[in-house]
């Protein structure tokens, strides 16, 4: 009977300690008397959505230097937490490749306002050789020492090919 009472007392003691462990894992902001209610800092995350992603290697960076690599369209979240009223900024650290894409961040700068900031939008668009040639005819973009043909060169090559075929 004594062993049963001892086991019962130990079980009650362990249950009361287990209930306290969750509260003890959070650190109060300041020291207070035993009569004060503990207060905790609220923390929030920053994230959003990526749309149009076809390539690989898109990496986003937060203002505190944290990086997130995004593989597909959909949601992303930085794991670091920010206190209420903290400022945040999300930028493109690395553009996607294969295919080469250009991405733009919208609503990437803001301030935490009592809730998670999940309104960042990243839109990606596949870059084409024609876009690069049209944007800057003197582009330094090269692939293995070759640059993409400019639109006028494509027309000249097509004309030369048809003239050659017609004379044969």
C-alpha cells in the first residue's frame, strides 16, 4: 500500500512539473515579483507568394540577412521572427536559371503591425533572347562567348537562306 501511495505522489509531482515546463520555456521580458502576470514579447514572421516561377535557384533575402530558396510557385516564409513594429525588407538575392528568369518583389518593405506579414509578392517572368536584344543592342550578355542574334540579323539570315535555296 505504501508503494502505491509513493507512486501516486510521484505521478502527481511529475504532472505538475510537466505543466510548468511549457511556461518556463518562454523567458519573461523583465524580472517581476511573484504577484505580477508574466508578459511575453510577441514575435511574427515575414513571407508571401511567388508566381510565375519556372526556373531553379530563386533565392530571397530578408533585411537581417536570412535567405530562403524557393523551388516552386506558392508560399514562402522566412524562419526568423520579428517583434511587433519591426521593419522588414525582402529582396531578390539570386535570380532563377534554367530557364533564365527575371523576378520582381512587390510589397517587400513594411513594418510588422500585430500580425504576420504575409503580403510580399514575387512575380517571375522568363527572359527571352529577343527581349535581351531589344532592351540593349550593345548587351554584354554572352553564353559561351556567343551573344544572341539581334532581330535584324535573324531577318538577314533568313533572307540569305531562302536566296540560297532558291538558286539551287
